[in-house]
C-alpha cells in the first residue's frame, strides 16, 4: 500500500469514526438550534411578549415596585432576588420580562401599572440548555461541547482532504500522461 493510500485510509477512518461518534450530538444540536431559530414564531416554545398599558417613560414603575409585584405573587420560583436570573425590559411594549433561575419560568409585568400579566414556562430556555450542554451539567457544557466543536472542525478538515485528494491525484495523473505523450519529462510541481 502506497504512502498516499495509507494517508487517505487514515483520513477516511478518522472521518468515519468522528462522524459516527458525534452524529447523535450533532443531530441534537441541529434540532435544538432549529427550534431556537423559530422560537418567537411559536407560543409553545416561548411565551409571546404581551403589551403593557399606554404611557410614557415617566409613568414606568421603579425596580422596587417591579420586584414587589413579582414577590407579591407568591410563586415559589420568585421568592427572593437570588431567584431572579434577569429582567428583560421591552420599552416599546412597556413590559418587564422577569426570568427565574428555576424551572425556566418568566413573569411579564406591565411597566406602567406594575401588574403581573402572566407567569409562564419558557421551553426555549430548556431547549437552549440542551443545545449548549448545560442541561447535562457543567462538565458537558465546559469540556465536552468544546470537544464536539473541535471534532466538527476535524470532520470538515478530513472531509475536505477526502474530497480533494482524489481530484488532485487525477489531475497529477492526467498531467503525467500528457507529458509522457509529448515526450517531455514531467516537471516537479511545488
């Protein structure tokens, strides 16, 4: 077996086994990525953003009043400031989206009246945690998923080699045949 055949076989084996090993993970990333791309189009994936009462910014409730309204609901995912992951403010819709650190929950609070309009589950947050690996724990997110990304890059590199090597071999063979027919010695290519 020639050196180029051995190299081609090595690249083929590496490509095949990385592809087989990562296929389920890549399928999971593709499916969850697709769902995340369309999450705003489907209320089942992310609660639609409601619209608050009319009023200018001078009428917006303070953060103290916002948190008081959230805590007054008595929801177990929103008991203290430590339970709150973030507050997204949508001034055009006059809505505060208060997101919990627990159970992928959100409360939408009217920015003008301070009334809690809805408390809902955010499946898109669960989907995102599966997508980035954090659902499976810190080890998967911090170490395994970067290895998956490196494996994907290796798949691209070996795939390019497997695609280009036969084309280059064919080109070299044609060039050698042309030079033999013309009677001249082949020139070394760089």
